[in-house]
């Protein structure tokens, strides 16, 4: 049972799905890498449940299954709260404070799971995607938050997904709560 002692979070069916898929696709003898833009920061339960608390489940997974999580946020207070939320898993987490469009340039490792969850701005997600795309490989799994439904044509993944499809053939799966998962066959 891969997730039996996973910490509570929102959107967890989706997070478990991408983590399981990513883990099944690891081919190399190295620590897997999860990278997210947008750190979990809200300690009010209704808010964090809606946001997801991605950093907590990703950090837990990295610790349990021998990986590393990079989490990027441009708000230093959010990083500080994120550190408290993920205290138990901190040995497996790199907390990076700064604008994603600057700090992503410093990521020079292959990315196995990418979660785009910074501002609700398709142009920002597109820019992030263009920077980090060279670090993707054929088994990378990508998740975008807030892409479908009410967010259609202005959601986070709207432009970045188009860009990814121009680069290569990606399968796209629409997940509950308007998230989009992409992977290559
Ligand atoms: C929706 S929240 C992240 C939620 C978190 N992934 C979770 O599941 O709980 C979005 C975060 O993106 C951060 N953010 C917004 N614009 C950013 C940028 N340009 N670079 C880095 N972080 C950014 C915000 O400070 C905020 O903390």
C-alpha cells in the first residue's frame, strides 16, 4: 500500500495518481526529483484543503521513497510557513525563495515530476515551462493546477500545454478539480 501513511492534504487523489505514475516510470538508479512552483503555505484548514498542500505530500513521498523535492515560491513568508508544514521531511526538500522565472534557471537536474502551481497566470506558467522543459525526459510526469472548468482559456496550464504539445507528443489527462496531467507514451 504505497500511500497508507500519507499525510492529509487536498486534491490527494490527483497527487497520489501522479506520484504513483512517476514512480512506476523511474528507470535510472538515482534519486527521483519532484519540482513544484508554488509552495504550500496556508494553515487554515479550509484554505489549505482547497489549495492542496502539495508540498506536504510531495515531501512525505520524497522521504519515504528516496527522492528529492524542490519547491519554489517568491513569497518568503510562504516559504517559512511551508518549512513548518513540512518540518518532518525537510531533509529531502530544497526550499527555494524567489521568482520562478529566475530561480528555475538554477535547476540543472532531470525532473521526474513537475507541478505547476504558482500564480493564476497562463503567461507565467508558459515562461516557467519554457525554462524547465529541457530538464524533462521521456518519463517525466507533469501536473498543472487550475487549468480546466472555470479557468478554461485563462487557467495556469492553458498556454504551457500548447507549448509542450509543440515540442513533443504528450498524452493529456483531465483530472478532477480542473487539473491536467501530461506524460509521454
Ligand atoms: C496556489 S499557491 C501554491 C499552493 C501549493 N502548491 C499547495 O498545494 O498548497 C501559489 C503560490 O505561488 C506563489 N507564486 C506566485 N507567483 C510566483 C512566482 N512568479 N514565482 C514563484 N512563486 C510564485 C505564491 O506566493 C503562492 O504561494
